[in-house]
């Protein structure tokens, strides 16, 4: 081995192939075969290789591909400013959250893994499944007062029951987690409420949903029996913030000793009429720490109307900002602009506030004072009479100043397997 190294050092440099002189079309063909991390390394080889493969500028959109949502073969990472894309293979995973360059992935065994797709760093969390068959439900109380359990099926049955697709609404966690330092909150569907864990715990703490008055109600709080599809949870400055159907925002201190207890923070009053509970709710913190709530409703027939009615509800979006130092009547104000920022909201990812300097840059199509969302209005079950699952992937824009919606991108996927396409996820790449 040492002899071979010495021979290589002695060999004239002219005998080495000039990899930088490869034709651009060949380099581009090679780049199309690479996954996301390899694309980053590819561009770091030399100037000609970097020019041959367009940069994937943030923010990115993570699009699950490959068929039925619980059988994902790969993901597509799409750079919104440049439209360049790369694929990443991770079989049998469902993406249920993102934060600061990390993704939360749910596997068929109902175990969540936090993963940085660029560095391959990962944090494996305790499984949500208990005894391979069951996981505890905060509302599942037996007549004798003992804890009840929700049937989850064996791992081999998980695909057919699609529990991997339907169990989790969203996972929130703080940036740059490590095995020794992490905190994660899981917002579940099927009336199962909220689960919490952090470094040092070997299990999940299941939290009862408080009712509108703030009482701990294991059997019926304001979410019992709801699908939880229009709620949100985010992490900001050491705490988890989550919002319930009535507009109450609660906090969960990630550093508090276990068991943690939710604390009422503030109630958001949207002034949207009695039907505001069906609206999608997304919490967004800007760089200065100001909290915004984006309320959204999409077109389709309201569920309370008669089937033969011709009335439809239009797309609607309402943004409020929270001013804690103001009088009670002025704490929540309708936002008529976003101070030049842009919001990227999503049901599976931490909503992002894009700084004004980025939103106004000529190299991006993201516009100041606009809100971007994928596929459909986040609070809708249907659009124009079609269910969520049969709509093509779209990116929509809402101009807060003018109140105008417009479709700004649509991905045409020839494979018919995307008919049950789950919502895409906003993502900002990070090497930390």
C-alpha cells in the first residue's frame, strides 16, 4: 500500500485524468442520478462541477413520492427559488415534521426518527407502539379506571390498516437535536391528543386535552372525537405552543421536570363567525419573536349545507398578530401586511417566516407580504368537490395586502400513483 502511494506521488500530474474537463451534459446526467447529500458533495468538487449542477437554494419543498402514502419509496427535494430538484430514497417512511434542516420520519413500527438528510445525523425516539400491538390513549379509560389502549395492529398489518398514514398529524421539535439533547411533541389524530418525550425519558407522556375552560378532561375535552386535522403545534424559544379548536393557545415547557403540564397562554379571537372552528390554524413566529396565527378555509361544500345546495364557500385566509403589551381589546390585530416577510405554512412542517431581505431578492419568486401553502387550503377536506387525496401537488400564494389568491406552481407527475399524495413539507437545509 505504501509503495502504491509513493508511486502515485512520483507519477507526473499529466497522467492523472482531468475530472474537471468532463462535458457538462455528462456531469448533468450524473447529477440526476444522485441523492440529496451526494448532490451537495458533487458541487463541492470543483468550479466546473458546481456550475454543471444548479444550486438548490432554500427554501425547499419535500414531496413524498412513490405510491400509497404508507409505502413511500423516495422523496423529491425541490428548490423553490431555482426549481432544481433531487431525489432521496428512504423506503417505508412517512415524513411527519421538519425543523431547521431536520425531518421527522415515521416508520411502519410507529417509531419516530429525527434525521438530517444532508449529514445523516439522526436521533431515534422511543416507539409510540407498546407491546408491539398497542399504544396508550389518554381517552381510553376502562370502567375500573385503568388505562385503555388503542389497537394498532402488528407491524406486518400496519401497511394495510394505513395507521402509519393516519396516526400523526404533526411532530414538532427544537433545532439541531442530539441523542443527549432533544425534546419532541407529537400531535396525534383519532382523538389521541398530544404525546411528549425528551432526552432522558424512555417513554412518551400522553397529555389530556384541556377543555375550553382549561380543565383537564380525559373523556371529552374540546377535541374529543375530532380528527385534529386543523390544529397546529410549533416549537419556539424553549417551549411548545399548540392551538385547540376554540382558539386557545397552550404552552408546554420543554425544560420542565416530568411529568410536564400544559399552561394556558392566550386565546385567539378570530372574529370570523361561528364557523371558525373548521378553519385551519397555523402558528408562525417571526424573527423578532412576534406570534402570528394564520386562519384558512378552502372552497368546497360546507358540511352543514344540504347536498342539493349550490352554495359553496370561497377560499379565505385571515392573519392575526399578537401584541402582549397592548390592551386586551388590542392584543390581537388583523395583519394587513407582513412587514415585507413571507410565510410558508404547512400542516406537516414548522411554518417558516422568510425574512424581508430574502422575500424581496430578485433571485426568488417568493414575494414580500405573501403566504405560501401547498396542495389545498390547509383547513379543507375538499376543494371544488374533490377530496384532498385526488388533487395534484400545487403551491398557492395569498397576498396579505390585496387578499388575492393565485396558483404559482403545479408539479405534473405522470405516474397515477400520486392520487393519494400527502401534503408536502417546507424545508430549510442545514449542515448542523
